C-alpha cells in the first residue's frame, strides 16, 4: 500500500480553493480527467457517485468515484472519496481545507492506494515512492496556482 499526507498553504480565500473541487471545475486541477459526471445523489453529500474517465497517455480508464465524507463549514471543509481503478487499485483520497486568515488557506491532501488484486499488489510493490511524492506535490502546486490565479480575478491588485 502507498500512503501520503502532504499540505500546502495557499494565498487565497478558503471558498476560492474549495470552489476548484466542485464538479464544474475539477478538470482545472485534474487535467487528466476527461469526464466527471454525477450519477447518484448531489455533489455536496455523502454517498454521491460520479462516473469519471481518466487519461494517462493513450490509455483511458473509467470508474465510479464515491464521496465518503463531506463537510462544508466556514472555517473548515472536507471532501473524501474512494474509487477502484481497473479492478487493481483501491484508492482513497481526502482533501481538508482550513481557513488560516481571510485570504490564506491550508490544504491537506491525504490518500492511500492499496492493491485490490494480486496484480495490483505486485505493481504497488515496485512503485517508486519518489514518483508518487512528485505526483502529490505537482497536484498541490496546480491547486495553488489555480486558486491564486482565481483570487487575482476576484480581487485585483490596487
């Protein structure tokens, strides 16, 4: 199993950062996602299910993403999802948002990737931790860039 827990501080309002994780904006922070469509419940509730198609190179994979935790408070927000990719990997990710100041947010990104089959378990044994950390770091940086770019549009420099 591969696990991660990383955080980043973003110079943007918590609502601006949170907005990037809504269905309509998901491809801004996850450009490999080609489709993300709601198929059950509402996007802001536990049990919501989405059909998601992800492209890596020439290969695409479609799977169901289930929201397992959801919290939307002024000072703290949380979204946790689970999905299984190709019958080989069970993945759980969580995104915790903490308001540090009016225009400063901490984003904590945690997750686990566990083999769901013998092949998945073998593949994870050979996975490089350094490579996984780079993927996590790149994702957090993309969220920061998008949030700070959005924040500039909302409140331009005077």
